[in-house]
C-alpha cells in the first residue's frame, strides 16, 4: 500500500474562503442540467491528486487490462475512459454519463482518436443498456464525506446488472476517516472576532455566530497534521464488490479516540480513502487519500 | 485627498477561489431575511480598510460632530453608530436597519453603553419615521461595481425626507472606476487548461468554458497593478448631495483608454472610490478606494 497521508493533509483541498456561501454544487437541483457542468468537471480535473490516482491505476494495470471490457460510470469529460484507451489496450470502454456533458464527451473521444475503443452512453445508470457485461467497473463516485452525492447507489446497481462474475471494481474499497481536530484560525475569525472588533464589545453576537457558522458541516477544510488531536480512524469501510444497496441504509460506524495532545477541540474532520486493487493477484494496491 | 490606490490594488479583496458558485449574497432573495445575516455583517466588518475609513472620518470630524444629529442608514450591527457615539459627542444617532440583524443591534448598543445616544429603528428606509431631521446621513451603501444592491436609491430617498437643508452626506461623493486589464492566471486555469490536461486534447470544451466562466462578471477579483493595461478612469461620478433618484435610471459614462503597455486584454476591472467631505470647510477630504 502506498501511503500518501501527509501529502494529502498538507496539500488537501484549496482553502475555500467563501465556503458557506456556496452549496455543494453536487447537491444542486441542477445536477443533471447543463448550467455549471463544466465547472464541476474542472473541479475534478483540477484535483490533480485524484485524477492522477486513476491514471496511475490504469498505467500500472495496463498489461492485465489488455482485451478487457471496462465501464466508466459517471465519466464526465471521459478522462478516465481516455486514460484506459491510451495507456492500455482494452477491448472496449463504455463511458456512461447522465448529465449533458456527455454531448461533449463523444467529441473529446474522437478528438483524442479513441472512438474505436470508447463508446459514450448518455443516460442514468439505472436505465443503462450496454452491449454486454464488463470486466471492470471504474468510477469516480466519491463526494464530500465519501457518501454525499449518493452516487454510490448507482454504482452498486450498475455493478449488479453489468459486472461479470469475478469482475473488478475500481475503487475496490473505500473508507470514511474521522479525526477530532482544532480549527483555531477558522474559529478565531468567526467567534473570537466578536470579542473586540474595533474596540467594541460584540460578544452578544457570538451565539448567532455559533449557529450561523458552526451548525452545518464545512466543506473543503484544509486540515494541518498538527491540528489533529488524535490518531484518525476509519469509521466506515466499504467493500465495493460485496456491498449491497440495502447496506447503505444501515451503515454504522464506531470510533474511539485517545487524545494525548493539548489543544482545543473544535470539531471533527472527515475525509475518505479509496483503494484500487491490482488486477494481478499479489500486486500492489494503489491508495488515494 | 488621500490616495491609497496602490494599497487597494495589492490588498484588495481576498481571492475568491470558488467565485462562480456563490451569487452575490446581497442580490439574494433572502436579503432581508435572517439566514446569512451575520455572514454579511462579518463580510463588512472584516473589510478592515472599509470599516476603518468610516472610523477615521468620524474621528477626524469629532469636534464638528459635537451636538449633531446623525442617521446611520443600513446600520447592520451598528458599528458606524457606535463609532459616532464613542469617538464624538453627537446629540443623537438614528441607526436604521431593515434586516433582522436590527434585533441584535439594540443589544450591542446597550452593551457598549451607547443607548443614551444611539436609537435603533428597524424598518425600510422608505417607511422610516424619525423624531426629526438629521445633520449628517452616513451610510455604507456601496456594493459590487458601486451600484449593485441598489441601496443608493434608499439613501437618496432618506436624504430627501430627513436630511436638513445644508446637511452632510457621508460618503459625499462616489466614483465607479474602470480599467482594461489582463487576468492571465484566471484565464489559464479556465481556458488554457483544456489544451492539454493529462496529455489529452480537450480544446473542444473551450467554447463551453468561455461561456461558462467568462460570460458573467466575476466578483472579488484581485487586480495587481502590473495587470492594468492603461490608466484607470472614473466612468461615473456621483455627488451624493445633488444626485436624484431619477438620475440613476439614465446614468451614462464615457471612457477612453490609451494602452501603452504590452499584454493580453482579458476584460475590464471595475471598483469604486468614495469621498468623505470634512464637516469643516477647507479641511482634508478623506477618500476610500
Ligand atoms: Ca465525485
Ligand atoms: Ca455594501
């Protein structure tokens, strides 16, 4: 296993200075509409660590990928499908996308000379009609706190209908990680701030500040390793080959943290970790944090 | 006049990395609702340059402010009213606020020991009933591109009803500034990006990128002096004492730019400048950029 935890913690997601003003775009009503389509794609593509992890998985598995049939579910611009077609020699790649970006995906496939291998299917996973089963189902379905977007449900449905017996899921496993942490800068800017702005006493606003700034999860928080108050733990771990849709309704996790460090506990930070099992037994499993 | 242009250009507004996801909160339906109230107040209060400018105006005019009646229109948390009461000796300050933050403003006034001087009036400027006319109307009404929010209309109506003959407006003047500029980083991240992400050709998405990322104004852009392609010009200049509500409908500006510098023209950046005329003739006018 490749451990990149520290680099993740430091580089992480860009600090979102206006975080509370923007809803998670994926939770948007317009999810399947055309507005903002490219912004979402750019978000994924600009996440170099994430996109590179998929590229790496394909590259390191290029030999066993030869002749295989791959489904790329929620393909977006088709970047993962194109990686497959260009870095390996699969028999076919089915690039599936529900949103209107699919109209452009086909053009991109042609422009990159992959139309012999990659076929774009526009439609929801649930209504999908493919030429046949697939050997590998690859998807970038992870959202905030791993499960937001709830695209995982579509992935499992597609798996049950189209993945051949003994086929591979990429990612093959996923974990939701949790750690108690301090967030001193964020807390200071939004809570301590009212204590004496411009020499005035605005403490009367602190309870309002607490409910306005601290009652909902904050996405895109950059966690520094030194702000972790304990060792992170995996609260939920999913095996993408055996997980059932019905399991999702009763997911439960347990955690125990031993805080051995001084600091102020401001909340929990969660992130996810996914594993990509090699197509060849006993080969390295790639991990993305 | 105090010129702080360079510091403004450099410090400016924080780079908003997720800009397109967040609408201008002031344009929001919830403008007068309670949700997000504090966020908007924090935005203003955290803009140290802006809040300090109001504080400075009051401080440098503390002698002539003595015994005067002041209206603070759209007072928010009441910070400007509190500056008046604490840094000068006005006869009375009428703190007017339409949004629900007003419920808290009264508490803040008491907690800062200013309840003898400052009275909070919750309601819209148009329906305002004050004890009498005022000597000074002070307001932080400026929005994006100076006029967005269109709060200026309420300010003018309040002026016509409540400012005494010969009274003072703060700001007393305002200008909308414009400059042709380049925005290479922003352009590269959103347009050049598609040329070869991960070795692929995604140029087919550039026209979509152009319409998605470049068809609407971008708020909170940080302009570096070296990105200005010409000398900025004042396109619109408002005299807050003589401006009429009807003038707002036919505002027009002219501009001529002489570009004497090499660079790529990506668009125009606009910002505003406001002046605060001293209450004593011939004294320095304070300017906020
Ligand atoms: Ca995702
Ligand atoms: Ca404003």
